[in-house]
């Protein structure tokens, strides 16, 4: 059995999920409190992505990302309704994709992160059309959404590409981070 395929104990998984959810609820509050735009620096994305690397199971990682926008909405009203709904799918997919690429396909942390960031944004675009467009009848602009996902969010993406591999390298044993 490969080390990254080992089964984590329930206590370890629940502790990590709790810490990741707490970080994912505290970071946005700090960012908003300091006037730092969330859509630019993506504070909820960090723990969702980290979940994919730190939790070995894509399902557990999906749950962390999926719950973060909902919990933040319920506690602070941000992100607003119904914007948080496609974000639930997006952040859940980040965690699941990162876990899949890093632990199932054994991609390096950086490659798994880049693949997760790209595919997670595709998932968001589809969820945006499906949830906001079809269910709520809102007009969804592909150009505006792409600008938000890739241009507005560029500072957050760069910070993720720098910090997440460092954090993963510190948290997981060397053989798991490849």
C-alpha cells in the first residue's frame, strides 16, 4: 500500500476537517474586516484546496470545500445568496480534484494544484450557468465570469501557487508531496 493511500484514522480526519473549516470561516472575516476583496484574494479557496492535499480522501475534501460557502453565508451573509450556491460546487470540486490528482494519480503538488485550479474554474462556470442561469433565471455573462475567475482573482491564484505547496510540504511527510 502506498503511503498516500493509507487510511487516516477517524480522529485525524475529523480534526483536520474541523481545522480547515475553521480557517475557511475565519480568513474571510479577517479579509472583509480589513477591506481586502474576497473575490481578488480568495480566502475560502485556501482551505478548500488544502483539504485535497491534507485529507487523503477526495470525498472528505469535497465536503470541506462544499460546506465553506454555505457556512460563511449562514454566519456572515457572505458570499450573498444565490452567489454562494455555485461556489459550493466550485470549492468542493477544488478539494476533490486536488485529492484525486495528488493522491490517486500521484501528480506533484504543483501540477495537482494547477490542474485543480483550472478544472475547478470550469466547474464553477458550469455551476454558474446551471444554478444561477437555469434555476434562478439570471443572465450569466461568460466574459464577465472568465474575467472574475482569471483576471480579478489573479493575485489570489498567485498566492495559492506559492503558499499551498509550501504548506503541504510542511504538513505532509515528504513521500506524500512528491
